[in-house]
C-alpha cells in the first residue's frame, strides 16, 4: 500500500466534499487514515480507532497475512477463498457456531 498516495487521496476527497471537521471512525486498514488526517489536525473533531493496524514498521503480520494477503498477486487472487467455505473454516476456529456467523457475513460480501 502506498501510504503517501492514501494521504493525498483522503485529503483531496475531504477538500472536494467541502468537509471542514471530521469525526473519523477507523477500522483495520482505515487506521492509515489517522496519519493522513494528522497532516491537518484542525480537521479532526474526534477519532475512534477499532482494531487498526499498527502504524509502526516493526509490526509482524499474522500467519494468514504473510501466507496470502501481503503477497503481490496472491493476495488479490485469494479473496474469493473468503466467500462461503473459506469464511466457515476461519470462523470455525473462532466460534462454537460458525454457521450462524457465516450466514450473517455472506450477504455482505461481493
């Protein structure tokens, strides 16, 4: 991910929308928006950060990210694995009732 490109894109978007103050809610990769908007802190009315990625270069990615998501082309090609069966496998390790979780998640995937 090109963080500098994200910084410029987000600030340009806010400018084009004519937004003066932002209540930022960031999750996962959205944590990078914190850095982008920190360039102009007067824009931030509040920040809520939920499970954001560490902005520290020393972060060690989890196994699945290293195996699939963080590898060029493999990351993009692995996305379909996380529809239906892939979600079931992952969620079955995190819950006693993976079917309920999968049925809740599936309609929101495209």
